[in-house]
């Protein structure tokens, strides 16, 4: 460790650092404008110039490596004079039209003040540039305040990896420009706001909150969009969320965020919010049920709504048995709420018919990885992978749009550490730009592709035989099947050249550890489980399991879809993946959740057969086998495949209780509407894609008469128990929770993988990845070290199978569906956040230029897609992201614009996940 | 709030989005650009050579060409735009048949370049950095050309004219235009 002298005082400092950072860490302030600890030093502003003994001229501290014995002076008279001159020169080109960001100090003015430079004397009196010169709805550009420190340019390049900002012209005319001098969005800006975050002067500010008053308080919480689990501060004034600001202490993301997290908060207090309980009029009048949506809503008290729901559910259970009721839990809600939903289903109603949207996204992952390793979650953390992986293989994940902050971290790994990135996706997704190898396999050929890679690896003896011998089983059976996938055949099935196959196999084999990432491109197939098993095979074959920088890493979609699975929001498991077929587990929960009737008898024990999946319960609601649905924060009309069929089923369902924050496409079919709250109005925890459990903290009071969802669930459960005259008698059978923290204590008591989780620990900064075995256990960031959860990792031989519906003469195009950066799932939240809608206002349908030309379709023209099941309308977006014959549509927009009107409910036989990614459609100008 | 008028996330412009007369849509010119890119894309620091060649052989480096080069070289377009706008040799619009470059070095500036520019703009009815509507003459400013002893200096194409006074400009411009019509008649 070098010893240096600063202003005559000795300091011991870190090696491999620059003088500015060393001084900062020693508590000595050296002025600087262009420096930021997250960004590479630039040496542009020259404010940090210092005098160093032995150097003839002052040197920029940010560019000066520390050396032992260095003698530095930071505030000599000459330096101060020079700094004043620099500040004056900057002010000569600086025009201030007012500060729109009250709680962020302006570094330029701060140093002027410090050195006594009179700003009123030196600043420009007239603006040089238009104020607010860019139409981006999130980022406000005022070049009059720009001091050319290039922090925005470096932030865009080094943090977000997008390279939108650049420096153009020279001398007096120098200015920052987007792309080739166009608007930010035209320059492919992703509106993440990183440039704003790093701007020292307010030349770039957050447009939606420009001019907002100072917040009364800032509440650190976890984002409610995707599964990355970013933390940020909700800024609150007068019980309103006025903006979102970065929090440097956020464990996953630091100060970085994506456009939805940073700017998509307007939905929280949107006028559309459901503010009081409502029931259909026919229920109050005791009339027969009219067709869905015809009986008007009547606003009622909580008592009326909950009693009505409790009585009706109890009656249906009495008449048709508990399995006539099915529950959809919510990956948008907290762990505590999902636990209660699971307890409501199993203890109160007595059915395993509980599922949630994980069925539609990663049920095949959970099933497949369970079979291979015994645990169906991401094995490594993002920070671990971006720091330690030598190669990253992304297959079927549009990472930069769906998990933007993870996407930017992968870009950083490629830029900083030259990690070898391989991307395989039928669409040329944005992250492919950073890939060393991009494979455009035909949709639905993933098993063949991976088997082909493993064939090459085995042929060349590149496998990790020691790992396989020690830690895996069933290798020979697997090897036999892979033998059948030589490159010639695989190339024919997948459309990937043999050369690329070989190059990919070699890259994976020679760059270890390698981490595999995947998302819906792998899971949403009739071969979803096979795809996952094949990727698990690949990682075992290469010995990439249980090591830093490796692993299988399914990126979970919703903020808390991992938690909703963990909490037993699945038909086959109690919380913590304790199987409903395991007698010991049944016994445990029978005791813990026991209730007793007035006559002293206890209800029948839980049955040992898994309940219905969401893709089964909705069709069964259509046939009357399921008479009632209890839905928490889901919108199945939008998100289930074959939306028209879903509508028919919900129409036929006798009784639907929906707990929601907005009226939705599904609320049209509901009979009782219970207004829940957003993440800003309640306490709880979310578990992110890395199995990291994080706090959600209440920032504002619930809107109107709404109540936190866990309170509503507890209230409903108590009322049903009262109707049935049952008393909770088991150790964890009661429903009198004073807080969400108490629910978490109960979760910990009955869920081994959450045994050491408590709000108290999380609130004192514990970073917990499950399994957390007890209150002293520090969690498990990397799974399967030394041994797999199931003991030995099991190779499963897998074979390529064709998708259910392929293009034909009548429906000649292959449709694949997905999401886009600016919207979130069924769109209830993002379509109520104005800026997001400004940027992406319509259901765009991606079409390849060749197809567009053949059909005479122009960019932005209205087009119509039809499949055997329905139609979807949208605007053409002509782009080479898709290949000829492939069409991409999203499901963010309601009604006729919903891509799920087209999709097919063909299910994976094991996990029952629908094949959202492949169906045949016809394309016409509408 | 203004609604941005753009195509969301168009990864890179497809050729179909470009104007007809742009070099990328003229097969001969595109062939030249492609040959340049092919020749120099793997040369370290090849960007400068490529831009130089395109400027010399195509005559200008328009926005779509910048984007095309960025895409082929896998370099951010913002970086290419930075280089193109930094060097006065590069232009983003077609130059006229002749270019008048006014030296803005200190000696020339003090010696009267601003007055010369003002006069030239007045005679030609165009602005510095632009080309006359007939495509004959482009006005530009440049950095010191190293002929300070003859300040103020104007460089016409490759030819240097020193100690120029605003009153002499009309004749000079007439001369250039005449030479131009002569040469175009050949």
C-alpha cells in the first residue's frame, strides 16, 4: 500500500487508484466536475489539477496514478487562481434559466461559490441554445447549462452501453449531440436516464419531475416492474409520489435504473384507480346472473363486499366441494400476500387449485431444473456472473428490453472485461449487437441447437469429464441421444450454419466459467421443459454448475414471480416447494394450519393430488367444473393464450372475485371487485430473479378506501372461516396479523428455505438469497456448490419435436409474441404512465422488409393479423430484427390489438405452459 | 408534451428509409463506399481512412452514410458523427464545384476575415457552411493554413489568395464562376 503526502500530511492509500479517488477516500476534497467514481476518468475539466513535487506543471489528479512517496499540494495560491479562471471560462458559456431539480446540487455553482467566483458577473445573459431542445418525454436537454464534462457520454457508453451521446463540432462550437445529430429517441436512446443521473449541472434533467418541489421524505423500496429487483427512492410530498430517484445503496442496480422504473410511476395515483369495493347489482338484489358485464357495478362497503364473497364461496364449496373453486395468485404482489393466498386456498377453502402467471412464463423452468438439479431457480447472482463469467450464453431472452438493468450489466461485462457473449434468438434482439456470435435459429428448434453444440463438444472431448463423473448421473443415456445430432442435421433443422455451430461450441468449451441466461424464448414452447433440460445438460457437460460466473440463469419476468412460486402459489407445492404428494409435508401443514369446527371435529386432511394449473382452471371454468375463481392482481384475458377462448370461459364462470388496482379487461367478467393497492402503499417483500429477498416499504397512504392486499385476504379468510364456523387451532392457523412482518415470521416458521428471513433482518441491511436456513445463516447466493439439491445432477436425454402449429398455405407466417421495453405485460400500469405511452403508443407488429415489400405494406401502416383463433390489429414496424416469414407482436394493448387473440393454447405436457412463441398467422393490410 | 415522431427502436435504418439521391441509393456510389469499407474495416484506426476516402470519392458524408459506416464497423454513430464534425475537411452535405475557405487563424481574423465572409455571403446569397443554390460555390471557414504573412487568406479549392480585401471579392468570385462554366463546357 503506497504512502503519499497530501498537503504535508502522510496518508496510506489503495494501490491501483488515482490521486483524486485516493484523496477523496482520505477525506480530502479536491474540486472536480468531470469525474465520477462510476465512470472512467476523463481529465477534461482540469479543476482537479494539483501540484506534485517533481512535476513542472500542475497535473489532473483524476488522471494521476498514486505512487509511493508522492508529495501533493491541493490548494496552493496558484491552483486556486487557475481554478477561478477555469470556472469563469465555463460561466462565460453558461446560461441558467432556473433549477428544475431542487434536490440535486449544481456542481458548477457549488465550486463557484466555494472559490468566490461571482456567477452573476460571469454567466451569459442570453441562451445560446434552445432550452428543452429534445422531444424525449423523460429527458430534458438544456445545452445552455452544459459544461462539456462528458459524464453523460461516458454514462451512456459505460453504464447503459448504448453510446447515444457523443461530442460533436470543435472549439467554441463543441456540444453534446445524440447519435448523428438527431433527437434522442431517433438515436436509439432507451430513456434510462443514466445521463441525467450523472449530469453535474442540470443540463440534463428528468422531464416528468422538472420543477417538482422538494420531497418531504424519500422511501427506499423495490421496483414493481420486472424481476431484476432494482431499489430506488419514492419521493413523497403531501401523500403523493412526486418522483423516483436513484439510491446509491441499491444492492442490485446502484444508481442505475430503466425507463419504467425511473419514469413509469404515474399509474400509482392514476385517476382510474379502483377506490372502493364494488359488487354487481344482481348479487345485491338476489337475481340470477345476467351475461357478463351487463349488471351494473354498485359501490358498497368492505363488509358487504367481503361478506358477499365469503358467503358465496362457502356456498359453492358446500355444494360442489372445495375443488370447484380455483385461485389465481399474483406475481405482482408481495411474498406475504402470496403466502396468504396459498393459505386461503389450502387451509380455508381446502383446494390445491392455486396457480399464478409463472405458469405462463417459467413453469417449464421450475419443472425442468427441478428434474435436473432439484431446485428450479436462477443459480447465480447477476453481480457474480458479470464479474466472473468468461462467457455468457443468452438464448431466448431479449435481455436489454425485458430485464434492462441486467441487460446493461451484461453489456458492461462485454465492454469492460471482454466477456465472450453468444446470443441465440430467432429475433435479432438488441443485445445481439454486443455478441461475438449471434445465432438466428428457427423458432422452436432449441433442443436441436443445444444438442448439436453438445455433439460437437463431445466429439472433441471438450466436456468436463471429472465433473460429470463425480457429480452427475445418467450420462451414457444422454450421450447416446446427442450422438444423433451431428452438425449437418442440426444445421438443417435450425438454420444455423455448421461453422457457427462449431465456433459456438468451441467458444463455450474454451471460456469457462460460462453462464447461461434464458427467458421466454426457451420456456414458452410445447417443448419448454425439454428446452430447459437440454440447457441444464449443457451446463453439466461443461462443468459450469456450482461455480462463480456459471450456472443456469432463467430470468424471471415479474417483480415477484420468484416469490410467488416460493410461497406456494402453485398447485403442486406448499411454500418452499414442499410437495403436496409428500405425506410428511401434508402432515406438517395439517397440524400447522389446523382448524376446528364448533363440534370439535377438524376438516378433512389436505389431499395429496396436485391441483389445477391456470391453463387448466380457466378452461374448466368454461365447462362449469370450476364454479368460482378468486383472482388476485392478474389479467388472464390479456395474458392467457387464445384470448377469445379465455373470454368465453370467464363469461361462463359462475362467480369471480377479483382483487385489482385498476378496472381491467378481466374485471368486465368479475362479480366482486376488491380494490387493492400498489407497491407504494404497503409493506412486504419481493424476491427477485436472483432469489434475493428485498423489502417493499410503504411510502404513501392507500388511495381512497383501498386496503393493502394482505389485509383484504386475511379479512376474507376470517369471514369464510366464520361462515363455516371453524376456529383456527393449529400453530400457524390464525389470520390475526398486525403487520406484514408477522406474516413473514409465519412464512419463516413453515418454509425451510425462508427460515432465516425476517423484516427486521432485511431492514438492517441483510442481503439474503434463499435458501436462508436460520436467523444466523447469511443466505445462498450460488446454488449447487459441491452438491446438487437433489444429490446428483441428472442428465435427461432430449429429442427435437416440431411445434404444434407451423405456417401453412392459409396462415403462411410464423408469429412469435413478447414484450417491449416501454411497456409491461398487459399494460395496466404502463398504459397509465404518460411518457411511456408517448414513446410507444400503438401495438406495433414487426415485419421483415422483404415480407413488407411483397405484401405492399408501408412502415406504420395499419395491418391485420389473423390466426385460426382470432385477429389482432396493429401498426407495421418494418425491421430486420425479425427474419423473413417471422412476425413479432406484443400483448400490451387491449381488445383487438392484443397479440394473445392469435396465440394457441398448445401446452407443454409436463409444465402445461402454452406455446406463446409459435403459431401460424396470416398478414394483411387492414 | 410533444409526441416524438419517430419509429420506435428501429435498430438501424434500412436502405428503404433513405432519400433517392443519397449515395447509398445510387448503386455506383454505394459500391464505392462498400469497397472502401471492405478495404479498411480491419485496419486499426481505419475509421479516419474510411471517412477520408468517402469524403474524397463521394464528396460528402451524410447522416445516413455515417449510420451505415457505424453499422458496418460496429462503432457508435455518435463517435463517427463526432469525428466528421470535428474535422473541417469532412462535410455532411455535398460541396459545390468550388469551395472558398476563409482562414480564421488569428492573423487572418484580425486582418479582416469577418468582413470578407460578410461580403461573400452577401454576393452569393448563402451562408458560411452552405452551398449556393446552383451548386457552384461552397463557403467555409478553416483553421490557420500557415500563410499568416499574407493575411487575410482565402483558399479557393487548392489555390491560395492572400491580402484579400472585400472590394476584390466580386472579381474573384466572377473568375471562379467563369472557370467553372468553362470547365463544365469541356
